[in-house]
C-alpha cells in the first residue's frame, strides 16, 4: 500500500501544488507534486474509502487537478488522416451510455489523435470538490510517458501495464507505434496465449521484444516470469525518468506502479 508524506509537505501551499489522481476500478491513488515537480504526498485507497480527514489536509485550492480514469473507451487515428468534420462518425464506434465525457487529445510525439470517452461514475465527489479538474483516460498518461521508449528503439518494444485485472499492451516497431489493446486477465495462460497470437498476427513470431512493465506487477510474480521467456530484456519502467517527477527514495521500490498517475504531468 502506497502511503507517503514528505517531511516538508505544507498543505497551506496547495495553490502552488498540483493534485494528480488515478481512478481505478479497485484502487485509487493520489499524488501531490510541487511547482518543481517533486512528489510531496502519495496515497492509495479503495473506492469509497477516502474520508473527510484526508481532504481536510488540503484546505485550499490546487493550481491544477488532473484525473486519470481507467473506465474509458478510446480509439486512435493517425493525425495526418484525422478530419474534424467526421468527429461524430468516429465517436459512433465507441459505446456511450450517456454517462461519459468525450474528448480528443493530441499525442503529437506519436503522431496520433486519441478519441476517448471517460466515464463520470466514480468521479462525482472529486469533480464536486475540484471543479477545475481535467480528466484523461489512463492510456493517454501511459502513452505520453512511454513514447520515448518506443521512438528511440529500432527493436520490437512492448510496454505492458497492469491495473487490477486489466492489462494494457502497447507495441512499437522501428520507432513507430503500431498496436495497442487492453483486456481482462483471468489467468496467466490467457496472457501467454494472447502474446503468442499477437506476435503471429503481426508477423513477428521470431522476434524477442524489449519489454517495459508498469502497474501492479512485481519482481518474479507470474507475469514477470512469463515475460522473461518472451523478452530480450524485461525492465520495470522508470516513472521518474519518463515523467520528469522527482520520486523520493522511500517510494523507489513502488515507482513503476505510479507511471500512469505521474504521467498525467504530460497530458494537456
């Protein structure tokens, strides 16, 4: 469980701070960073577990509030073929139950447009408390963070993020973003079968990718052990390096779990 407060954290300085929150299906994580992008506070909790005592620590408004929402639908389009006149047509391919916020984001580092619908359920209390908040799908925070990993390598590169039981996989080849998908993981056999099928579908069955991991994966757990059989290298993502947020020594062992939270710094 992540629970960190820096010795010099001053809740009276919240107008100088940015609040980041990742709203997952089973876990929510808050982070407060100062104007120099140093992590001052971090806390993980279950949905519905946040009480007034925590919010009482932040009596003033934050300079920025950014939310990463796991419950989101999305699709990608190459920026060069995106046509604003067809926006409604694009969104017709995403389910909409009337409880979503729709948006279009540029991920210019990858040359793509991200069309997304973030679900409002579970966000109400935060939006009510922080009406200035901006919400983004977690895939945007992930891709903005790892773009350099994929662009700087000519090798096949996988980025695999796990949040609760959901896996998000992003694939880069020859410096280009070529594939992304998310799916529920019910057993390690599901992941094994999926990766074998994907490599065959992409015509890359003989290649061994570089693999970067983030989220709810630990050293030598079942996912890590499986990926060691696939990857040329298997490394945990360096969230501080990728997002530019200074992470204290006390959280280094958990830093890869924070990538899609701290990656909100790069969303806008």
